[in-house]
C-alpha cells in the first residue's frame, strides 16, 4: 500500500503539471478572467488526463517494472484509475476555493472520505464475518465475488469509489465550461505552471527521500535497519498535526494570496499573515512537543517511543515549511516560478546530501535534522530572493523573537520533565505552564494590534 500510494503521489503531480496554481494566478488577476481561466484549465486538464491515461494503460507492463511493482501490476490499474479521476476533479475543486465555497468543498471531500472508510469497513470487517456464517442472502451475495486473497486490492477499490463520487458531483462543469478555451491564455498558464511541477517534485523528495535513503544507508543488519526505519516512520507521524494545519491553510491561502494582490495594502497583509501563521504554528509545536506523554499514545506500540526525541525537530521543520509556503507568494506573484523551482531544488539537494553523509553515523537523527535544515534553508533563500523580486516587509524581528521564545520554553520545560513514567501529572503541569507562558507573552505583546485588527 505504501509503495502504491507513493507511485500515485508522483503521478498526480505529473498529471497536474502546475495547472492548479496557474489557474489561481490568472483567474484572480482580473475580475473578468475567472470563467475564461476556468474553461481553459478544464479543457487542458481533460485533454491531458485522457492522453496520459491512455499512455498509462498502454504501457502498464513497462511502467510496473519501472516502479518496481511487477508482482502487483494488477493493483496498479486501480491506482491509475484513481489518479485519472482525481486529476479531473483538481480544477473544479480549485474553482470552489477561488470562489470562496469552503462548505461545498468540505462536504464533497468528507463525503468521499465517508465512502472510502465505509467500503473499507465493509470489505475488511463485514465481509469476513458474513463469509464465516456460511449461509443466508448476504452470504450468497458476498461469496459470489469476495476473495480474501485480493488483500489490499479492496482498499484501492474503495479509493476508486471515493474519487468517482467526487467526479460524479463535479463532472457537470466539464460540459458547462470546457468549451471556453483560450489558446493564448493556455500558453501563458503552461509557461507559468511548469516550474511549479518542479517545485512539487522537489517537495516530494523533501517529504519522502529520508525514508527511502534510510532503507539503503542505515548501518547494521537488515533486521536492525527495519527496526530503525519503523521507529522513525512511526514518530514522523506525530508531526502530521502541523502538516495537516499547513495543508488546511494552503487550501484557503493560495486563492487568498492571489485575490489579495489587487489590494493596495496587499504586502502589509502578507506580512501580517506570515507573522500570525508562525505564531499559531509555534503554539502547535509547543503543544505536541511538551504534551508528548499524551501524543505518544497515538503510536500503538511503546517500542516506538524510543525515537520520540526526533518529534520536536520534525515539528519545527514543519513550522519552517509553513513559513516557506507563505513566503512563496514572491515568486508566484512576480511570475518568477522558475526561481521558485530552483529554491525547491536547493532544498531537495540539501535533504539528499545531509541524509547521505550522516545517516551511516547518526541513523534516523540525521534524517530529522536534514528535514529541518532543508526547510530552514528554503525560508532563508526565499527571504533574500523575495526581497529582490517582490519585496515584502516581513516582521522578522518579531518572528525570530517568537521562534526563539518557543525554543527556549521547550528546552527549559523538556529539561524539567521526567522520563521515568512515574511523573505524568508533573510533566503535564509543566507542559501546560510552558504553553500558557508562550500565549501570555504573545497576548500582552500583541494585544493592541489584535484589537485593531478585530475592529477592522
């Protein structure tokens, strides 16, 4: 499953070729551009998806060998279908974001999730129970097609149903808008969007390269390597809390940034957004890192807890990742997407280099620090290049103050907390004190500005 979904992530980036960001750029640039940009993007994604999809199915056997998936080539067909369906809904979902329809967006996404989970429960829990009964109407129905040896294939079928549901609801837009194609605008969108494709691929490297490199570079026996990789992968999941926050912010943030560009005080707004985004992210960092005695129970096996020390590093890495996303407005609004691609490539090179050099000696700790250094460097590069091409007066002194404050609070509280398992209440009190202290400092420093913003 992990391997198959890694393939799907790669294919989705390829099938999207940066068109979603291009759509936002041109749809929100002028008031009368929305429908023209939407029709152009829809037509483009429809044509390219049908073309790429035909190539996938035509060359499925060599692709299975390329992806090292020859033993489960039949399962690749399902993920190909998922990629095709999700590609076709990417622009309609972007349209909902561009037109400020978060409720419909969320209902459709959650509806697909409900179908996905419901079918998984049916295939993996209900069907085995029905098969054990040995008779009845349900048994006759299920036994006519159910095969336990199909295994993870049923999860992929559930995913196909999820994606098909969303396309069924949104697909009518293709009949309504796909004829409104503008060739000149399309060429501009492609020129703007292809570097975003590089950004996305480099971002995938930053996200997944560490676990791939750990497989190859960890010292010790094969069993020891699997243990270390398992510990790191499990602890990495605890950083998902900040990752999800950043993803949710991106859904609303991208159309907001492009729409705001038309306002006179846009750059002031961008500076405020980065400041308060960073503060909220740092609050999340402290909550998860200091209350780790609670969050560690999301990992089902206590044997994983030996690696909890990397969690604060990964959390801070995602703070910087969110900052970088905020700052990426400079190359998106100045149409310097090629430079944006270069920033992402620099980050990917750092990720690979640090992992290759230090995993043999420091194990998964090297991977955690590589992730942090990668995103920190991308923030620094964006700061200097952004100042040159689209200068925004970010409040760096305040941002750096809150970053240092959160790190100092974490360091002191973490030092005072006990790791023997017998002082849970004390650890939680110290954690609550640390988070409360950070929020109090924030409130008293920013009280006047917050009140002013609320009045506006």
